């Protein structure tokens, strides 16, 4: 998604959580004027992924 707008991504591992998940911090650079559009798309993507993950791990 970010590359689609000729942007760049950077990331770093923050720490390992108690449930053995890794917390990753992602930074991105995008052209001026596209920030809100990409942020909305990214937030929607993360929201959908979390929902999918939660649904697939219900007992």
C-alpha cells in the first residue's frame, strides 16, 4: 500500500510481549498530501486483520 504511493517503510522490534507476540513499530514515509488517505487504508487493514485473527482463534 505504501509502495503504491512511492513511499518507504521502516520498522523495528520493540519487545516481546507476555503472550510471545512481538511488538513491532512501523514507520512510513509517503508523499505530502497522501498521509490521511494511506492512514485510513492502513487502519482499515489492521482492523480487518485483528477481526480475522480474533474470529479464527475463538474457542
